[in-house]
C-alpha cells in the first residue's frame, strides 16, 4: 500500500488516538463502561490497522511475534498469579480483600491487575491471529 | 419505537446475509448486524455488552473474516438448494423456542427470578464490599472472578489453537521443500538458496 497517501496520513493520525483510547478503556473500566476485554480488542485494532496500512513486516518490527506469543501467556499468568497471591496471603483463590491492608484497597488492586491481565491476553491473541492470517495470505 | 426499528433492520440484515452469495458483502453485512445488535444493547442499558459487541463483533471479527476471504474465494462455490427436511426442522425448533418464551417473565420485570437471586446483593453491597463505581466491573472481576479467569483461558486456548493450526505451517513447508531440493542436488550447489 505504498501509494495510498490519504490512508497512510489518516492512519498515522488515528493510531496514537486508538492506542490511547485503549488504555483509557483499560484503566477507566472501574468507573465507566469498558475493561480488559474491550481495551485489548481496541489496542489490537490499532496494531492491525498499522499492519494493514504499512505492511505486515513493519507491524512485526513494532510488535514482534515472539513478544506477542509471550504476552498471550503472560496475561493468563498474571490473572492466575493474583489468585495464587491471595491464596498465599491467607484468603480464598481470587479473594482480593487480603491483597492490601484494607479490603477495599485490595479489591481495587486485584481488579486493576486482573483487568490488565485480561487486556494483555486479549490484545496479544488478536494480534497473533491477525499475523497468522496475514502470513498465510502471502 | 427505536427498538422496533433496530429489530427490523436486524431481521432485514439477517435475511440479506442468507440471500446474498457474494461473501465479501456477507462479511460486511455481518459487521452491520453486530453494530445493530450493539445499538439494541445500548437501548437495553447494557453499555458494557454493547461496547464489547461493537469492538469484537463489528470490528475484529470482520477483519478476521476478511483475512479468511483473502485466503479463499469471494463467492460461494455452489448455491445451496432448498431442502425440505432441514427447513422443517429449523421451523419446528424456532416454533418450540417461541413457545418457550411465553413462560418467560416480561422484559425488565423486577420480580423475575434472575433479579431476585444474587442481583440485589450485588447492587446493594458492591459499593461497600468492592468499592468500584461500575457494578458490571465489580461483578465481572471480583464476584465472578473465577468465571472471568475461565473466559481468559478460553481466549488463550483459541489463540494457541489458531497459531498451531495455521501459524508458521507455510514456513515449515517451504523449509521442507527447500531441504528436499537440496538433497536432490546432492549438496553439489551448496549455498544456492
């Protein structure tokens, strides 16, 4: 897509906004609609848009496939790890009350961490699926 | 009123998807279908679900379907013939489901069983127990944290499955072919690749 000037310029303007919006949805999910699932998908959409406009090779230089594959597992591990941490701190599995001194703070920390894990896995899986299809197409 | 309009558009889109044989148009219509569904969810005050439907249904899955289309053909190979038995089965199942909805409580009925089990506790206690303003998040991440962990594992498994099935296979085939060519050369060419 070397010659699509308008597409490239508009994409360059849009992609930072899309990525920033993904982080907003990720970390504002406690207060408004949104959360890890939606944020992960939006973040992946930004990267996929980049891949579509500037080519899959450029996208792979930004987000290498090996990193994507690690992040797929890292998100699930973070989520499950929060559960193990609450077990070790004397609570039930995924009982966030024990994560901090006050139950409410523990809940906030736990939700923050597991939503981040969800977002990481969702974004990485979507990007990985896109890479797989784009690779096959050539 | 807006409900009826959205549902009418939804039905029209579904019928169009069944009728059209150009798969590119079908993918686009499926995206529109998801967007209309998201509109209905907003109308039902389910903003989180609408957000997910718009992002996943209308956004990412359309891209994945287009990616699939670029690997296959753009038109259905053989038009599907009308067969009486499957049609009868579908109509009977649909009628049974419609009959089943007669027993269901009305939409938004506060005395419906689903609103009387654990929902009151979530609504009343979430503020003091979890302290997150968005109750959807507190149910999803805290009260039902174990379910959400399962969902993330489903996505994890799906991603790994796609990578195993179609990721990197082509490269391996090329390697094998290259290796076969090399062995046929008998190592005479050496670094010809």
